[in-house]
């Protein structure tokens, strides 16, 4: 069975995170670009991801969806890439990978939608309040080059992408710690290659 990964994506989606991860891994992969509302909702793709959304990967017959899960899976499937947790940093690796996938994403999306959680209901949501999420996020990267240990990992791909997108679109505050961390990883060769590939796939504006 081929070790190649098949990657389902759209260049204007969270698939850009997985593209970066795949470029970091450096193993062969094939890409199928799907369109919102059409091929992404077709029966053929729903057999892979019943949610009808991207990204998703298929590797050795295994389907993996959800960006953070895909990043963690690829690091584990290709240990020679060195993208798994650094020695002694496994706790931070999983903590911050899934903190970004849970509280950060929830808080940022709710803020973008104008959802205000009443103070008396904050215990019902996974993040409490937006300001707390940003403070914890800042503490995770303040004075650090990488979020988990002394080397770059899959946690930085996902965690860093959340910060990078947030800074670009204004959904995350422009704090010096965020900017320093993001500037330290955004120009990795794999990140540059991934952006170039996806940018070339974006349909031209009318």
C-alpha cells in the first residue's frame, strides 16, 4: 500500500493549515480541491467526511478530519519528520495543540459572530470569556520561540496558524508576544511553499 497521503482541501479554508503540515512532513501527497456547496457536498466526498467540509486526509485507508487531529496524526505517522513532541514536552505539545483547537477557536468564532456569553453563563462554555483566552494564549508563547519544547513541532503549525490568521484578520489582538512568536515561524520554507501552492489555487476575482 502506498504511503502517500491524499489531501482534500479548498485554498480558502482551514486546509491551508494542513497544507503547511504536509509540506513540513515532506512526504508525497496528492490533492483534490473541492468547491463549497458543490463537490464538497457530493455523495462521493461525504463518504469520506459526512460533514461535507474540508480539510480531510486519507492515508493507508485511514480517514482523518479536523485540522488539529490531522496535524497530530501526520506527526505520528511520519516520525522521521521530527514534528512530534520534543523530549519532555509531550504535555505542552498536546495541551497547546488542543487549546488552540478548542477554547481559542470557539472564543474567536463567537467574537466574530457577535456572540456575547452572559457572565452568569460563562461556566457553560469551554473558554469562559475572550479576554481570559487571549491572556492564556499570550502566556503560552511569551518569550518562547516554540510553543512546546525547544524545537518546532506540529503544535506550532496549528497553534501558530491560529495566531497568524487572527493577526491577519483582526480576530486576535496585536500583542507583542503574538507578533514575535508568529514572525519567528511564518517564514519557514515549508510555510512559504504551502502559501504559494494555495495562493495559486485561489480563483481570480471577477
